[in-house]
C-alpha cells in the first residue's frame, strides 16, 4: 500500500511535535525487515529497528523451528551529528569515512544460548554506505531466508551483507562450552572497520580466546561467487500455501526493458548522484499526492529514459511509468569503482544475473530463469551489472533508490508509477483518513 510507504514521494513529512500512525497488513511476506526514518539525514542518528514477520501456523517452514531468535542490526556509524552530515552533503561535499561499526547500536554486545540448541540470527545491514562481512568463531551458519525468500540451505563460514539487505540464518551451538567471537567487518573500503560481539554458551566458564575469525580471501570474485549460491527453494512455502516455485517467472516474456546507470556528477560545482543522467530532487508536494489530485507541474514522466545516454546531466523530480501487470527486465549498470545497492519499495524481484563489465543483450543467456531468489535490495558490484525481473502486481507510486543513504539523498533515486486506468479497490486502497497534505495538496479534499 503505497499510501503507507513513508517516503517523501508518497507521504508528507510528519510535522514537529506531532505524530502519524501507519496501518498495514503483513499478509503476503515473511522474513526479516527493518524500519528507519526516511526524511533529511535522520537515518544517521539511528531510529531504526527490526520488523520480523513469522509464517502463519498453518504454513510449513522448511526447517526445524529454532529455540529462539536474535536480531542483529549491523551497520557503519558516524560520530558526526546527522545535521552536520546533512549540511556537508548540502554544501556539495561527500559522506566522510565511517568512524566505526555497531551491532544493535553498541560496540560490544553478546547473545547467550544453550549448548546443543539451534538459534536463528536475523541480520540486517542498517548502515549508511558500507557492505560488511559477518562470521562467528568456530560455527557454521545455515542461511534459510533472504528478504522473504526461503532459499536452498547452504552452510557458510562468513557472509557478505550489502547496505539495506537482510537475511536469516540458523546456528547450532555444537562446540565446547565457552564464549565465541562474533565479528562484522567492512568490505570494499580502503581500510577495514570491525565490530566484535560474543556468542555465549549458557554453561560457559571460559572467555573467548584466540584471534577473531579472519575475513575471507579476496573481495569481488569471492563475493560474486557467494551471491550465486543464494537460490530459491522451489518446493518450500513462503507466506502462502503454494510453493515458491509454482510461479514460473523464467517463462514470462518482459513487456518492457530498462537499463539504469548510476553516476556521480558535479552539478554547479556540487556533488550529486544520478540515474541515466537525471539527479532526483524532492518536491514540496509528494508525487503520490500530485498524481492523485491531478496537480500539474510537480513531477516529470519523461526525464529518465529507458537506457543511458551521453546527454547533459539534469535535475528533476522524475517518475518512470509502467502499467499494472507489466513484467519488467531492469538492468542496473554500475560503471563506478564502489559497490552499489539498489532497493525498490512495495515489491520484491528476481535477481536473475550479474557480472563484470558492461551489460549487453548477449548477457541474457547467463540469466538464471529457474531458481533465482526474490528480494527487495540487490547489490551491483564495481564496474559490473545486475539484472532483475519484476512482476508489477502492486499498484501505486513506488520509490526505487540507492540504499546507500548519501547517494539517495543527493539524487540516485526515482519513482515507479504502477498504474491501471480502471479504479478498483482490488488494485489499490483508498487514501487513509489521516492523510497528511503539504505543498500544493494543502486544502485538497479526498
């Protein structure tokens, strides 16, 4: 329900000293998620938390129920005040190097379990800009769910988690009773930042010892190889009774194709970020309200083209239009030297392929059209491409953005309008009674 999405293109900011109640139903997704403030640069101050959605009792899960679960919100951290960071970006600067890493807002934290028991760890990257690698001393991790997808269950010694991504894993406490290090370390940065916690056996009398587990060798090739091991469990259920594999996405011909290329241009001497040469700027009137009330002059539907061009970089409040029930092929092309992380609100999508260099139509032969996992946030490696397939079954105005918060703040985002000419409550809810109005929507009646 895009009326409840909580970003500046769909909702007015909540005024100071007031409140707003969001109402939504967690009926068609399970898994590990998180929330955070989306206005200004408030996310840098914290304010995030977890939303863990469990399967209904009558829907079987493809693993034995763990004794309990722990939520780990991990990310980079900046000592600088969020207002100062925002002012730095507004003045044309770039986000500084992080000061550290935190687990659940702390530099030291611990989790205690019983020997012989299995626990679920729900891990999210809530940082602003940094990929991290996660590992537990002396223990294998079995990944069972990624952003609402039940996946083929493989064991891992370490896991790369990119900005905005989440996953759930099982850990069995099958080692001698003592304390063991939990470590998260940044990846793809010029120097490493680490945060260390403890996994404690309840009958432990021995402190953690030895060196914390090291990072795996290499970065790019290793991370790509690991990412290809995350595949859909075709026979498992997710939130619904039917198996995940009952939807044969690979047999559907895309109705539209897009190639979205990120860039880091200077505009009027200031750092900006762009998609296909267009850097997004927020309007005082959310594009969702402008569209609903037919307010002209708020957004542009022809600013972003379907493929990159060499035209001059511009700024715009850009909306890409598509029809309800379209099936899209979207290629994210990254010609920069840093890892990108792309997120789409209101949907999950199949990550069917990725590789180094420039994407060409010939790369389609590399797509996984059988058991690619679905997720809402995908990484795009340096000087590389990633392709997703997307079934537009959720009408509304949806934010597609960089999950790296400095990049989305400075323009690497746009809105995807999923539209049907027939108005129906089966396609989209009516605006809520407590809808806030701002900009040119002030005084408009529902």
